[in-house]
C-alpha cells in the first residue's frame, strides 16, 4: 500500500495505482484530459517529485501557468516541459527541451529518453498520442508507446498517455489498451442540470479496482462518489 500513488485529490483518496504504472487517459475530444494530467503532475510536484509534460497541444507557457495555478511557482519549477508545438508552426522553440519534428518518431523517442534519464520514480505525461498519430503512421506511434512505456516502467516512472476517443482505428486503440497497465476514462455527465466531467479508473493490471469515480472541474476541488 505504501507504493500506491493517490490521484484523486479528494479527502478520502481513490483512483490509486502502483508507482511505475503506464496508464492511458482516454476521452472524447474537448474533455479535460490535459487539465487532469497537469493537475496530477502538480500533485506530485508538491511532494518534491519530478515531472515531465510533453505537449503537442498546449503551449509550454500554458502548461506552466496551469501548473503554477495548482502547485505554486516554487514547486512548478520541478516540472520539465517538452515543446512539441513550435515545430508544428515551424518556429524555433525557446525551450531547452523540444521536438524537432512530429514526423520522426525515432527523434521524439530519443528526446524523451534523454529527458527521462534522471527521472527515476518521477512522472511523465504525453499529450498526446492522438496528435502524434496525425503526423506519423499509427503503427509507428504504437511501437513508440510500447518502447517508451517499457523504459519508463523499468525506471519506476509513472506514465500517463492522452488519447482521443472515437478518432482512431479500433485495432490500434485495442493494442494500446492491451499494452497499458491501466486505463483512465473521461466522460461527460449531467449533474443537477450542469455538465461535469467524470473520471474513472476502469482497470489496473494485477490489482483490484473499486468503483470510485471523480467529478472533475478545472477550478474547483474534486468531488468523489461511487458508481453503483
């Protein structure tokens, strides 16, 4: 139990999984997957644990501002941001860590492996596998994910990999799910007349998963409840 990571941010603490797990975070486009991932990383930064956020969607400035909002400027300095946005717009990145192209999965892997070299027991978020699959062959992205997640697991680096639901070949998605240690699912539900985001840990390989879920709001604390 001492080696479980708590990701709920709720007082009683649920959505626990073993350190070093490699998790898919799956949800429809437009849901708060990135916000959840940054908030998760921020919760670990508060514990003085290192984190890496590789972004192909948000700008590095947006990622850092979000992290500062959750854990403050001092702890946010523990976050390393890999810029995967500048190369899309053909601009030179101002970041020390950046992808040169989203078309070359080998170079992307090399950049991330170098970034992870001293990240043992740390945390890694890739935002997102879906973006990578728009620039490279999905089978190449699958291989990239399998190799990267295996290396992360060997170093006890906990990984969260974002994936858009309903836009990819079901066979590729099934292979990603099979390779993962667990899956976090995001859904929109109506609560008291308002749409909220429900986050559920659907399974973790080799561990019992309870039915606890979270109602997620980007600005408010998590609300915890159990699905019957």
